[in-house]
């Protein structure tokens, strides 16, 4: 199965500022240093919360996100989302454009397995 990576962006855009702030505060309590909650960090957290929502709604067991360059250049990197999901025991990987080549079947997708 696959979802277009834009589905992830749309899900992230549903996340409220309150949800982002709550997650940021939780992360800040777990680490020695954290960047300020600016637009980039907010988007990264929203992407993580959006990915969690997609995992629940679609019931996938693991996924791979094509990160470079569409997502990273036009929204934000999925690195934080992947790291936090993996910390929770949910297997998520990153695929980069160069690794996927120019296969149109792979471009702009979020590969998921149920």
C-alpha cells in the first residue's frame, strides 16, 4: 500500500498549536537542550503527530517516508517524526530521492504495510 506524501502534510496541517506546544513541552522535559519553538520545529512536530494519526487511521505496521527533496524542501524534514516514532517502537524509515531513482511509482509516496 502507499499514500501520497501530501496526505502526511495535510494530516500535519490539522494539528493544533496546542497539540504542538504540548508535544514540544514533553520533548523539552526529556532532553538537555531543544531549539526554540519556531515555524520549522512546529512543522516537524506537526509532521510527527500527523504521522501518528495516519498510523492509527490506516492501521499500518511500519512505513517509509520519501524525505528528500520534496518533503524537506517544501514542508520540513521528516527526521524528527521518524526518530520519535522509532522511539515509540513503531518502525519508520526514510527513503531519499537518490535511493529511489526516478521511478515515478516511488516519487512522492509514503509506503505503508499493514
